[in-house]
C-alpha cells in the first residue's frame, strides 16, 4: 500500500453551496470551508467528499462525453516525495500543477493527487519500534 483515500474531489462553481447540499443529503457536517474548497465528512478526522471551485465549470451531461464528469481522488501518503516513484512505477504519469502539487494521471488518464497525510490521520506505514 502506498497511500489511503483522503477525499473524493468534485469540481463545481460554488463549493460552499454544494457542500451544504451534500451535508444535508448525507446527514454529515461541513468540516472545512473556504472560498474555493469545502469538505463534508463524518467529522474533521475522517475523509469525505470535497468540493473544489472550478471557475469555468461546465456541468456534466450524463452520458454525453462532450461534458464529462469532473471528479478526482486525493490519496494521502506519509511522504509525497517518496510516493512519486511508487505511483510512477505503477503506471501513473506526472501532470503539471500550477501550485507545484503532486498531481498524476492514472493509466486511463484520470487525475489524482498525492497529499501529505494530515496530522489527525493514522500513519499509512506505522513506524516499528
């Protein structure tokens, strides 16, 4: 195991509004929110759904491929620098990120991000004593 799923990220024009919708739908809390990003989860120590502002968002039109789904995965890892070689060895390709983040495409081209494990989450690879 290289990492653990952190959030499923959904692109949208209004992260706070969509988070409020899903919080009500799922009976969960909005555990994080700023102008461009919001998270709905069981609590602040659990992974969940996240909503990311996409300024030029075009809503998907199922099943029209001209308006595809806009979702990506965040995978938490103990050490993103170390995990890069591991995901590339599995067949991922590094993508350019404007913020220098660890963004990749899976072998079918779906984007995913490696993120440093938050302090509240248990280690991916616990250190043996």
